[in-house]
């Protein structure tokens, strides 16, 4: 097992799962604290890196495309401070960080994790029920319905119709945009029966299916609502359902049983890597035991 404990958080790797626990330091973002512990399966990882710095270093995880609904919903727009897959490392723990990187990379090599995009989410997304108040409203999600309620700052044209309740089956897509410069952000839901629009989309200020965000502290928490909904929508890379079938919520398929011949081939490959000096004696022994346990 490899573990690094920092004020920014704790990362622990047991050979199959990398557990990310945010720290309690005041510098840790509200988004990471609210999201809580993440259990990232090895199959979801595309890579890991450690960057040295003068005052502090940084561990970074790279997930396979389509593995995490949070990354899918936010589209790379999360600020560095809110990214749960980054960890600030103090200079006296650089050696520990490098050891963790070596352990994860070794496991990725041994298990031959593909770099191809995922066709199903490998992380479950934020737990529900979930409710966040920010910008001009409150967004709540119980796993089946999204409820949008407005506050006194909501544009009258949008608030006049009252609260909105959107069934998950009616939602075609969810979008989260942070506020950037003079541009406000939003949490927006696109409905399946919405007419196609050739002109510019309705600004979130007037869109009854969107919460407008102005760049305040709680705005990033709306990304958690987006991720929770995204996790229950059909995966973007999943095979399309027949046109006469109702949309279905997908879930990661059960892992098939390990093939005995494939495990024997992996043992031979481990032996070759060991003889070539790519794997140390300790790494070879640990990897071989992991394969033997699956036989």
C-alpha cells in the first residue's frame, strides 16, 4: 500500500483503488470538501504525474475520457483549486509522492489498463439527494427529479412561472459553466422535447431551465448537481438505443469473470518484464500474487 498524507488531503493506493480524501485545511476548496472522499478504480485511470515546485509540488491524476460524470459535466472548466484530482505536496514529502506515482504506474502497466475512452461511467458521481443554493436559485436533485426554485434576485420574467420540476427521463443534457470575467455562468438543463433553435440560446437569466451564476463562493457546488444528473443520463459514448425504445438510464456493466488463459499470459508477461529489469523483485512478487489471487 502507498499513502501520502498532506494538509491538502490524503491519497491512498492499495493496488486496485486510489482513495482521495480532501484535507481540512482552510486552503482546501469548498467543492472538494463537499464532494468528500473519492474511490477511483484503477480501470478509470489514464495516468498519474508528480510536478516539482520550489515551494510545493503537485500530484495530478489523469482519468480516461468518460470515466467520471463530474469531469464529463464540467468539461475541463473546473478551477485548479476545485479539481479533486490534484494534490498539493510539501517539499519534505516529494519522495513519498514519487513512490506513489511509481506504484500506480506499475499497477497500470501490470493490469494493462486501456487508454481508450470509457463507454460507461466508472465513478458513481455525487450522492443524492443533493441541494445547492447559488446565483438566482436553488437546484435540488433526488435521483429522479430536478427541482429549480427561484430567489429574490431572479429575473421577474423567469420567476413568474414559479418553481420547476424536471423529471430525469425528460432531461436530454446538463451543462455547467463557471462565471468568467464579465460573462455569467450557469447550470442549465436541456429537455428532450425542446424545439431545435437556430438562433442564439436563451440567456440563463431568462431561461426557466437554468440557474444563473455570478462567480460567488458556492457557484462551483452547482457542478455537483450537474454531475449527479450526468451520472444517471445515458453515457455519451454508449451504443445508441433503438429509436422506438424509451431512453434508459445506464449503469456500468458488471465486470466479466477473469479468463484463466488470459491470467496465465499475464503471468508470463510479468516474468518477461522482471527479466528485462522493468519490474523490481518486490514489484514482480506483488504483481504475481495479485494475479494468482484472481485464478
